[in-house]
C-alpha cells in the first residue's frame, strides 16, 4: 500500500470525518490509523471483509471530494510552510542584528511572504 496515500487519507480524515458515516469513520480510522487488516476490521465491526472494503472506498472518495471542493488540508499545509519560513527568517534576523542590510533584506522577505500568501489568512 502507498504510504503517501495512507498519510493523505489520515490527514483528510482529521479534516472531514464529520462528512462520513459513523461506520466509514470507524473503518477508515481502524484501517489507516490503527493499521488493522480488512479481516480484523470485519471481525471488529461484525461485517464482511467486502463490506469493510466498500465502506473504506466510499469514505475515501468522500474525503477526496471534500478536499477537492474545500482545500482545507492543502491550505493548512501552505500556512504551515509559510509559518516555518517566517520562523526561519526571524531566527536569521536575530543572528544578523549587527548587520542592518541583512536585517532589512530578511524583513523584505517576510513582507513578500505575507503579501504572496494573504489569501491563506
């Protein structure tokens, strides 16, 4: 199974789980977060293995559709990346206090980051 897809589904579940049925939430959580097999989940949920698979597939489809419409996970990732860069630039500014041109350059980069990403906020 694709690790990147596993992580993506787990992240999307955090954002959009209320859009799923209780059963879909449970089986997707057990499958992706608890790493149980289809058979183990079927036994736990008292349904067939095929029922588990179908529920997971329908739930995944809903999660991907929700992200396609709302982009909450994507926006959060962008915000996190911008905040990381701002933090890095702030640390560099702190280290450059004796060099006004370096501080000014970092401040310009922070302003540019804010301007380029203001739609995220």
